[in-house]
């Protein structure tokens, strides 16, 4: 079988200036990766959290195969998968859609699950000529920038996560009146809650990271709404400051792989009148600690 790397050490990893995010070249992800190349990709992913692989016009089958090389598929609730591809979501917004674009709020994917996905992979199929960037915030760097006193305050806290604001029976999608191409499944299941450490430790790097988001975090265990809202508001403003944010600009046939354990992301709009089509998979993760 032909493999993805013709010669050893052909991979180049070019970090973004802050070190958060990197671009990876020298691989053909449409073929199986040799073990050493896969190890290099995983090491770069642990180090930079958001990896962009330009010029990878992968078929859905190749996207599935590369995802499974990283790890087993995660479970994607509340969105109908692509026909014949139960682990691939199509994030599609037609040129005439007026509904808010999918993912337009800071979040870490499916953080309301007991074992949220470690990775999300997103491959661009159709990229609009304007807008449609994806923003990522470095939640490890944001944590490390807090004072030791504030870190100590956060250390014992557990945040309560739920999908209710988005996918619940009274959530944003349930109340939507505009046409949406993506098939969203509103469900009472979305109102379930799941507590996770507010600061989680990355299983590979050992770095601590803030693990909260305005889309899925509903409060802090043992605190009043006012108390937790004040802390969370501060954290959201803190972690999404420019110094912690990488803005990803898409080109067609690009694959992005991010680490949900130490980042949050935000899908920017600004492309009304243009089609945008992306294909997304997730890799299963572990219970946050
Ligand atoms: C998401 O997975 O939240 C969507 C990201 C994007 O479409 O840019």
C-alpha cells in the first residue's frame, strides 16, 4: 500500500507566531500515514493545539480514515450525519440562508458530554470569498496568565455544562424561524447537565487549561447564578483577548484539527450571499480531570 510520506523527515511544522496553532506540510493525508509521521503529527498537535493542513482535498472516506488514525470516532449528538457517513457532519450554509451560521459562539465541542471529544477535524469543501474564519482561543495560555491567587480560587471549582441553550426544547435552534439547511435535532436530552473541573489538565502535555464556554457552561457548582456569572464573565473576556486568539483563514481543501481539551472556538459569519460547506468529524476523548 502506498503511504503518505515518500521520504523521512519531509514534514514541516510552521508554528503561528505565538506558538498557538501551526501549519503542517509535507504529507498526503489521502493515504495511510506511516507510524513515524503519525507520531510527528500527534506531537505537533499536542504542542500547538490547532493544526492546519493546507492542500488536502480529502474524500469523505479519507477524512474518516485519517480521523481514525488519530483515534476512535466521538459521538456527535443533535445533528443528522451525512447519509452513508454516520460519523461525518456536513456544516453547510447556502448562499440564501439568513439563519445565524452554525458555531457562532465560543465553545469547546460537546463539553456537556461525560467524555467530550479530544479532537475535532474540519475539512473545507466550499469556502466563501469573504468571512467564514474560525477563531480559536488558547485556554492553557489564558489559564497560565492568571495570577496564582486567582488560579487557586479556580482550582477546586466544577463547572456545569449543558447543551440546553443551543439544542434544548427552549434553546436557540428550537426557537429559530429562519430556514436552515443543516438538520438540527432539538431534544429534551440537551437539558441534561454534566459537571467538569473548571480547570482541566491535558492528558498528554500536563498543562492546565480553562474549561468553560458561554455556549455550554451553565454555572459553577455550589454558587449562586450571580456569583458564577461574575466569574464566568471575567473568564470569557480574559480567555478571548486578542493575545490568546488565533484566527484561521480557510482555503478550499484544507484540513484543520484542533484539541477541544485546551481550546475554545468561534465560527465567524460575514459571508451572507455565499455558500460555505465543511465536513467535520470528532475523535473520542476522556473524562476531564
Ligand atoms: C464548529 O465546529 O463549531 C464550526 C466551525 C466552523 O464552521 O468554522
